[in-house]
C-alpha cells in the first residue's frame, strides 16, 4: 500500500544530524513496534490528515468517547481502569490481527521506509521530552529565580484554569489538541500560534545539550 511516503516525508539521509536518532535506538524502537507496523501506517496517515475528512474522524471519535464517559458518570478510577483494560486488549489483539484489520497483505520497501520514519519520529519525540526535562533542570541550577517564576506562574495558571473549567471537559480539550497536533504541524498550521511555544522548547533542548557537553 502506497501512502505517498516520498511526498510526505524526507529521506533519512536528508535529515539534519542533530534531528536523527541513533541507529541502536531506531532498531530498538522498530523491534518494540514490530507487531503494530501494519496498524501504524494508516494511523500515521490519519494523524497527518492525508485526506481532508481525517480531522473530522479524529474529532468525532474523541467526542463520542468522552460523551460516553460523561453520560455514564464513571469515577476517575473506573475510567482509568477501563482505559488501560482496552489498551491491554488492543496490545494483545493487534499483533495477531493487524494485517487483517488494515488490509496490508504484502510488506514492501515503501512500507518499511515509512515504518522506519514513524519509529524515528517516535524516538525523536521521546528524546524531545527528555531534553525538555533536562533543560528545565539546567534552568533550575543556572537561574533558579527564573525557574521559580516560570514554574509558579505555570502552576498558578493551570490551577486557575482547572478551577474555572470542568475537569472532564478540560481533559477532552487536551486530548483533542494532542491528537490534532500532528496534523496541525504537518500542514504548517502551527507556525503562527504555536511557534513561541516551540521556540521555548527548542531553547530548553539547547540548554540540555550544552549541559551534556559540559559534563
């Protein structure tokens, strides 16, 4: 199945060195996701909005799930338990029924290349999270006053928003944003509104890298 890989993604050799994960990390990620590879390709296509109606599918599915949670009035513990129960069921079923679910019967070099890119992107995301954490740690050591005001300001804002908006609705907005974010970034819709946030995360990553070099 052709997902227009070369149109959507650059080749791995074209990526800058700083944005590429190590070969060992990529191989480890591919081994971990081997059973999900037939499902990851159409899922990535959905999250990238390769077709114009994909955002509506994402928003509609998330809205229906949260409406079910709201209507059933389940407690937080029950909701989390059911969530992890469903995750466990999918984790068991998908590796066995992946090809039958997605209709991908043959695995060619095109699918393998896209699967490699998806694994590389997931590894990059994990590294971004680690670098952001290390950047905050570096800020705490080098500029504790700035760290204090930034964290206190952020926690105060989140506490105020959490008190102002219903927790379930706030969780719904957060989940909706996270699932729509890959498509927003893929279609360059984030440059205007989210670029300041990305600049802050980039600075934290750079601080983390500088800390690694110093150590």
